[in-house]
C-alpha cells in the first residue's frame, strides 16, 4: 500500500469510555449521549468502550461534546480515550468520510466552563524519531493550558474545552508532520473529590 | 544510549485508574488498595491516575490484584491501564528493581472467579514491523481466553485472572522479541449491566 492510498482512506477513530462515579451512571451517560449531535460519525457501543469513526474533526467534536455534557452534570466523571488515525485496520464507517468539515456540536460546547485535569500520551507508530515528535507536541500544548510532566504521559490542567482543543491540534500536527499511524491516549477527570497534586504512597 | 544500557534500566510501569460506577466509589477503591501488598513497587496516586513502577512481574501482580479486589465487591468496575517499558523517561522508583521476582499477591488472587470483558492494544514503538509483532501476540492470547476483533483493539472475554495473565505474557513476549519501547493499553469492565455484544447507533 502506498502512502497515497493511505491518505485517501484516512478515517480517524476513537475508542473511549465515560465513567461517572455515581449510582446514576446510566442517567449521566444517557444524558450526555442525547445532548450530542452524532450525525456525522459512525458510532458503536458495547460493554467495554464506545467507538466513533469518521473525519478527524467530527471524531474530536463528538468526543469533546460527550465528555463536557457528562461533566457538567456535576458528577465526578472520568474519561478515557484512544484516538487513532492510520493505515492498518478496518473500514467500518468509511461512508462518513463524505461529511462536510463543520463540527456539529462546537457552538453548543465552546463556551461551557468546566475545569479538568488530564493526562495524554502521543504514540506516532512505525518511525524511529517518535520521541522528537512527542516532545515538540508537548511544547505546543503550553499555548493552551498548564502543562506538567507525569509518568508515561503529560499532565494538562485547565478548561476542558481548551484541553480538548489543544489535544486535537497536537494530534493534527502529528498527522500533518508525516506520521502514518498516530495513536493518542487521554485520561481526563472532572469534579474529582481528590485534591490536585501527587500523593506518594510507601 | 546503547541497547545494553537500556536493558540495564528496564524498569516497567503502569499508569492506571479504577472506576467503580457507584456512589461508594471511594470505599471500593480504598478496599481494593488495602487488600493488596504493594511493598515491591513504587506507587503514586493523583486525581487522574495511579502510577506504579518496578519490575514487570510486580507491576502486573499489583495491578491485577487491585482490579480483582475492586471487581469482587460486585460493583460495576471499569479499569483502564497503560503498561510501559522502555528507555526514555524518568527514574522514580528505580530502587524497586532490587526486589526479588516472587509476585506478592499471586496466591491470594489466582483462584478468584471474576468474569471480565477487556480490550487491549499493543504498541511496540520505534520500529517499522510493529504490525507483525501485534498480530503474533493477538494469536498468542487465544491460548488463554476468547479473542475477537474490536476497533483499534482486540477484545478478550474470560476469567479476569486468565485475561490479565495472558496480557502479561503478551507484554513479556513483545519485550523479549526485541521491542525497546513497548506500550500496551487495556480497558476492562466487570459486573457491567450491559449485555455483551455490540449495539450500533445511528
């Protein structure tokens, strides 16, 4: 498969889960899903994760929106996501690549205030200079939110929409930089009862 | 840095979180943490994830044990983990590399019955033949549990201890196969009220 063929089928995807730490977890998830326009992505949910596929702009738009709607219920909500774009894999949802580039939920969520703590890791696969790509993108995040070192990841603190927009830009820049198979993992927590900061155990 | 130097400092690590979907989430997590012998690993918890570092055998032993103790409370528990072993990064917890190789919690958890649904993805970084490594390790999992295709990952169904032991073997085999920087992500769910199987949305 040539690079040209790859770039023609560059459907993006995200496998994610939203975990409200509450007896009302089903209601919180159902509310978030109902609040979001998912018409521009392919979506499938099972008992472990939800998968979304489509144009990168819509994959980010929908996942951002689901997290923000879940978090603004005020419940302690954890969000875990793996964003992926690259050659290998399946073709479910390829039809959604014909959608336009206008994010369906952006105007609804862009002004919602919701502080968040997140950690992300970027994995550009298949190339030897991946650490340089990662370090450059960590620096780029400083324009958006507070950035600090964490183990196996980079910590981000700030408004959730800024964190998520920053992550989208980092992912886009890695793809535009020539990575043929890019993976990014994100862990995010809103309304946590824990104080910010590390707490070392023996 | 030569490969020899890499192999001398091959501390493993895991950044993970346990999410009980319950108002009792703090009690479930506290119970699980108290039930586990963590003396052979370095551990740090903040408001997003918990990080464990040490010998690979103990990193898996402790994370397995925390998940299984949380799941056996009967609550719907989600577990997300990124296991990592490789050169780049920090040295916190290096002192724990002097521990012996006897997993401290194995005898306590090895007979606990707890069905689980999981998805895992393996990322051997920095090399071009990573897809071959991944496909070989997915085949290897079939010895342990039910294996099926999922989007951006491989689905595993079976007893949690078999799933987790299988994941440990897959990770070990990837490292032993020469991967200098190996990352594996795992999403796992126990006691989910959802029926097994996919549920496609419009």
